[in-house]
C-alpha cells in the first residue's frame, strides 16, 4: 500500500525548506484539498491542483513556478479551478491540452493546398494561390491557432494592403476559402469565418491590349474565316447552319461600345466600314476587345472590293 503523501501548510518558508530528491517530491496543502507543490530533482518548485473530472479521471493542472507565483496567489487560483470543476463540470487540464494540440493556421494552409488547391484549381491558379499563401498569409497568420484568428486580425491584414486593392481582395478571397474549409473540417465552429463582413476594395477596371503576336494570329484566323468559314456558336435567335459553320450571309458585326466591342450577326446589306468588314471567327473565344484595338484589326483586314 503506497504511503500517504504528507499535507503541510504551504507557505513561502515551508516550500523553500523542502529538499529535492532523486524523484519529484509532492506535498499537499492542509487547508485546500487538491492544492499542492511539487519539488523537482532540479530544485524547481511548481504549484499544482489535482482533481477528478466528470468522467472520474484524475487530472493535474500546473499553476506556476514558486518564486514567480506566490503561495497565496496559487491557492486562490487553485480554488477557482476546483470551483469550475465542481460547479460547471469543466475540465481545465483537458481544455489546456486541447488548446495546445489544436491546429495552427499553418496546418490549415497545408491541408488547404493539398486537398483543395492541388485537386480543384488549374495550374496557373495553383501557382498564384500558393504564392499568396507563402508570401502573404503564413507570415501574418501562420502561428495562430485556427480557432483563435479574429475578424480584427483579417481586417488589419486587408487594410495594410489598401495601396493594391485588387491584390488585397484576392488575398482575402483565398483566406476566406481556407477558413470556410476549416469549418467543414471541424477546425472552427460553424459560421465563424473571420473573413466574413469585411468590405472588399473597389477595383479599377483594367484594359488589356492584344500583343503583336496575338494580333497576327487573330488576323490569320479572320482571313481564314472569310475564305473557308470557321465553326462558331450562335446565341439565342441567331441564324446558324446545321453543321455549325457560319454562312456567308451570317457575318458578324463588331460593335464599338464605351469600352469594349461586341460581335453580333449582320447581313450583307449593312453599311460598309472597317469594323463591319471583319468577319467573325470562333465567337465563343473572341468576344471582347478594347476599343483601342479597332484600328489594328481594321488595318490588317483586307477590305472587299
């Protein structure tokens, strides 16, 4: 039968009088059941409280080291812990262990890349999202626990990138998707995505011009369209041949708008101008161009005599 552990009045003097041995020396307080001190072979002394959780399992909760924490402060902490165990049926030691073993945001990003980005995104998107994770998200959030990230953390990160609104919004979108998956994977409670309700920046519309190589390939395709005819997809109400080839009478008109041009059907009776003479090829792919591209397209298209 093991020898019962001696209970003493735990004070600064009595604790410092305890001699370390080859094994930890434990002494309990004679005033508060479960509260005690453990003297390690190294000579360090630690306060603890011992209790049984609602499942009847014995638990140890370390309060702090003697010298950094006084005996009276440790006793008050032990009393609060025991009250939480008895009244609220909590398990402070189990909660601490769960927090320490909880996944970090780095763990979340590892799984996000492996199980989502690698499987569901295209190569170019994968490269961009991985770059965002490694360059922007891991340094800011990686060491935090997934469940501990707040909306204020995300808002601070988003606000710091106000000079590049489009990039800031993309970073926010990647982060939001990762935390949505964290809820699905049980890393956070449902409906607690910290990226929600953060207002995106207004992005400036960007105009892209065709390169010289792209213009050359487009010109070759358009010439081929006039001489041979190419497959194209007609929209609702548009005439199309049964085999999917555009008939000569079903040319397409290039309509300049405020910032783009739209391809649409025309008959051969329309007024002749540089834009109208351009036949359509592969409408599903060639459907939006900057207005500034009109002179280039018109110049390389041979006008009909």
